[in-house]
């Protein structure tokens, strides 16, 4: 049986183009699924790295990290974040189901979609706790290495320190306020 070489090559090229088009469409869907309506160019890792140390704002309808709106997401602990809460993205990784999780400074996580491959941030983090005068934990957060923790808002309080009592005649009627 003889085959026409022209028809065979045309068929092979058509199949290759069709498969290539399907592959490109599936890659675009994976990236689109992860980043929603954002027009970020680059890999998932580059996108995740661009979110590190950005503030997270979540209300009933919207999720915004830095200047990027995240259209598809879910939180492991239901919570809303205002800008004043100063919660930031401190890491990311995929779980066993390849769900891409963004790690937040308060310990919460945001699932943003399925990933094509395993991802994990390489940034080092540190757990920082703010403790008051009576050894009560005021706030604990996770921060990226070489970044600052955000201190909690605390009220001023009057303190009379027994170690200052010999100095009281020197400071007479001054009120001593210590912020911590």
C-alpha cells in the first residue's frame, strides 16, 4: 500500500499543531486559575515571589495582596483583614494536593488555586512575639528575614517603679509614663 508523502506530512503537522495548541491552552488555564484576572507575566514562582511581604486586605467580597486583586481564593481560617491589621504574605508552598497556599504573618493561609508543580518559598522567616510588662503575649507574627515586625497598638499606662523611688525627689511632681 502506497502513501502519499504530502498527505502524511500534512496530517502529522496538523496533529502536532493541535496538540501544541491544547498544551498551550492548558498552561494558560493553569496560570489564569492561579492568578485569577491578574495579567502577571512569568512563572507561578515569580508571581508568588512578587507577593512576599505585601499587605493582605480581605473583606466579604475581595482579596487584595499588595496591588494585585486575587479573584479565586479561600482561607484556612475564616477572617477579614483591613490594611491597619498589617498582615503580610511571608511564604508559599503547595500542599499534597498541589493546592498553592500563601502563608500569612498571622499563621493563616490562603489557597489560590492548583499548581502545575511543587512550589516552596526559599525565604527564611522568624516568629516574633510582643510581650507586655506582665508577661502577657500581646501579639505574635511571622516575619521575613531582614524585615520588621509590626508592634501591636497598646495603651499607655502609669507605672511606679520601686527602682525609681530614690529619684522621686529629683523628679518631684513629674508624671512618668512608660510605653511598651
